[in-house]
C-alpha cells in the first residue's frame, strides 16, 4: 500500500472576502472551510499532513493546533504561486516517495471518495493525476490539454489561454496527486514566464510529459471543487453542503417537513424518526435522539435532546442545554446550560438558564431563572415533580424541593422545602367601587379641560 502525504495550500490572503477574518476560517455549515478539508484529509490516514500558510496567519495556526496538533505548518514567506507554495514543503517531505496529494483550504466540499479515485489513478502507473471537471462556465479555470491518444500533456491557466485552449471544456480543479519520487524535481524545473509571473503548480504536468512520465486525470462533480474567494461563492458552497446534509438526514430516517428551510451544521446528529418542522436551524454541537419532534422556527446549538422529546415551536436551545426523554420545551422558551429531566414540561414563554429541572416538573408561563447577578452565575435547582406557577422568578442560587409548589407571580429568593407551597408576593387587596369612582373623576376632569380650551 502506497503511503500518502497531504499538502493543503492555505496561504491566500482572501482579499475578495472583504473581511478581517482569514478566508479559510469562514464557516460552511458551522465549521471553518479549512476544517472541512482537514476532516476529509484525515479520513485518508496520511503519513504526513502539511499545511502551507502565509506570514502573519497566527489565527489560522492557533485554529490548526486546536484541531489537528499533528499537522506540520509551513510558512510561504513570499506568495509566488502554487508551485512555489508546494516547494516550501520540501523540508517536511524530505525523502518521502509515496503519493503527495495537494488540496486547497478554500475548496471545502471535496469528498474522500473522489480523492481515493484520484489516488488510485495515480497508482495505476502515472507520475501524476489531476482532478478535472466540466463546469457550466469554464471562463475562470485552467484547461486540460490532451494529446492525440487522450493522455494529459499540459494545463493552460485561463490568463495564458489562446482561443483554441479557451474552447476546451475540460477544466482543472487544482487538486492533484503526484509521485513523491518525482515531485520536487518537477518543481525545481518550474519557471514564471506567464501572465501573472508566478510559479504554477500546474506546469509540472508539461514538465512530466516532457520527461516521458505519464500524466492522467479523473473527474469530479463540479459542486465538489467549488473554490471560495468571495461571499457569493461562500453562499454557493453553503447551499451545496446543506443539500447534502438534508439528503443524508432524510436517508437516515429523519422527516424534514420543508427541507429547503432546515439548516444543519456539519456535525448535527439525528436519530431515527425525528421530525423537523420548517425554518429550523441547527448550530454546531447538536445531538437529537430517536422519535424527537422539533416544531417550526426553532434554533438549537450545543444541545442534546433525549428520546421522544418535543421542542417548539419557536424554541431556542443554547449551548449546554440537555433535554431529557419525553420532555416538552414549548413556544418562546429559551434553555441555556441547563438539564431538563425526563417528562418535565416548560411549555410557554420561559427562560431556564444554569438550572436543573427535575423529572416531571412543570414550569409555568413567564418563569425565569435569575442566574446572573452582574458578577457570577448561580444554579437554580428545581426538584422532581415540582410545580412553578406562571410569572415566577427564581433568584439563584436557590433550591426548590421535590414536589414543591411555587405560587404564580412569586419572586423566590430562598430555598423551598420538598412538598411545601411557597408564595412571595403582596397580599391582594380590594376597594369596592373604586374603579367607578376613578372613571367618574377622570371624566369630570376631561370635561373641565375641554370647557377651558373652548
């Protein structure tokens, strides 16, 4: 089995993104595009993983160390083209004679299956294999020039293409697999006599052909090799990936009532027989168990939802929300950093943050856990089977015992014992006839004011 090294080029400035954030850290389906490429690369189990960055890209370096500490980072001090960028990896790959697979940090939708096919083509006896595609509009891409027998002879960049080259529909994705025994010799032969004055990686095809080395190509679907250079292309890639994620969810047993308005993160995990209503958004880090119903207009992020729970409509689950089996989280309820246990119900207009809601507890409409005093966050612990009346405020830290009842409209600042009833509100008073007297008084005042103006 031939060993594989993967080089990911990510030194571009991304000026067309018009952003302070490095281009390859812009997210697609909740994850930086570079991380998508890394995740795909790692499924190929490479012996070497090398990322080429430009100078002053510490934000990317820090991101990489957190995600793939085994990756080796190489700095391309001068941005002299893709061929020059790969040359910078020579110290990291010194003596390596396996396959070198070149990927791009701004091409996040490439699949492992397509890359395995590319590697297989290279291992069939060619010195290098190029990943090609046929877009609807080929104007922006380099062209693959084939010989009389269909072999790949050279690649012409779009800036250097003549009319005959421009008529070719077979385009270069930029991704290629190269025999490591030949790679750096081919790179050493590159020149920069072209429209951009750069050292093109694609020119190693002509160099290999000139030395009698075989060059082949394999095909990719156009949506796999979308390169992201601006916000429009970012949106295009998002749409493609969302379609993939929606199809995968339905194939695996989820019902999407309106797939076009359901938005996933790439790490969303759904069980079987999950039903998702329209206009629902999954941020990163969501796991949903079997038989869950998520009704329309919900937003979930960093949350875990147990079997048979019902969420929404119009519910928000923030990071740290853990919803137990059979629990109900209703309309305009927000849960953050809280454990809602089995069969508990929070059906209306409530905020539950930094809390535990015990099994079978019922939280009335308008309830809030007052978890933050301006300096620290504290826990509200609501016991098993407790009942919290509507429009109550629980001022943390506070414990509501098992089976306890909090009267509607209460502000609870002290612990409530199990099975107790707590009421913390002013005693109701009544003044007979006061409403009628008030109306009569206001009516006389209005009449007098009108006469004075006349």
